[in-house]
C-alpha cells in the first residue's frame, strides 16, 4: 500500500474542490447525458493525482486508468447537479479497493469543508473526530435518505432526497440520518457509494444490497445498496420488498 494513502486522497479532494469553483453554472458538457463541464475538470484532476500516486483509477467520468492491485474508485464530483446549480451538497468520493476489500476511503463535502475518512479496522472520522452511527430504536422514528422515488411507504418517520449518495451515506455514519437506500428503478455504481459504505461500516453501521449482490467492487455494474444504522432498521426497510 502506498504510504500516506489518506494524505493522497485528501490532496486529491482539495484540488478538485479548488478547480470546480470556476466551472459552476456552466451547465452540461454535451458529451454525455447528465455530465457537466465541472465533471470534466474534476476528473482531470482526480485521475492525475491518484494515478500519479501509483493507484489504478476507476472514475465515473473516464473509466479505468493505469494498472495495479490498489484501485481508487472515484466520483470526482458526486452531486454534480447540486454543484452546478449552487445547492450546497456535493462531494468528492474516493474508495481504495484491493480485491474485495475497501482499505481506505475519503468523502469531502466541498460546500462545508467536512471530510469523512476511514481505514479498514481503524474506525471512521469526520474532521478527526471518531464517528458512530445513531442508535435508532425503530423504523417509525427513523429519518432515511433516498435516491429515487419510493413506490410505497415502509413506515419511516421522515425521508430526505439530497442528490449525493456518498454524502448521504456518510450522514448515516455520523448519526444525522438513520438509513440510506435506493428506491423505484434507481441504481447506483460503486463510485457513487463505496466511499460512504466504507465509512459507515467503520462507524458500526449495517450495509447490504436489495438483491444481496456484493457491493465492494471496482467495476461499472449498477447495484442497489441499502445502508442503515442497525440490522433492525435494515430488516424493517426490507419488509415488503424493494421500495
């Protein structure tokens, strides 16, 4: 493993945050549906910094770059629409994968400057403060983050749809949310959720997929993750089938 791995991820996220500011509001790139100009400049920075540190890179924007056993799965800007329109909820998400394990992860909320990090077996932190999921007594008291449009009400107290999955999963890790899931026909790719997934696991949370597919992967296959503060909340969400 490269030395100072988290330092490399920090440096990458900081540089991405600096460069996208000049491109907010420029709109779609026209090269691919839902891709913004700011996605392109963010991707250039992310690939340059991460591959320069000796990591193979899998980016949402440019696919695979380089070779090696350690793969940095990166969404240069998660929440691109939020970023372009000035909605203060968007992030750079990076998960470093070796085989079927995430060894390190970082998610930086560029709007607030908060940085979530995790290393396997070392716990999760936000800005250097140890994280732990919230003890939620029952689903009917839970506030749940959602990507997509639910087709039924599973019994939660409230829900939020904020447009940046990596950050929403991190909010489960710090106790602000009690769960995060996809709904309807929505799927996510590993670059959308892996950084947050590693952080919530190290914070003591529960992760799984609606179809029980493996979630730790360095590929572009879509998946349907379910993240919760506890097994009990996840079980209640699963009752009745997918949302």
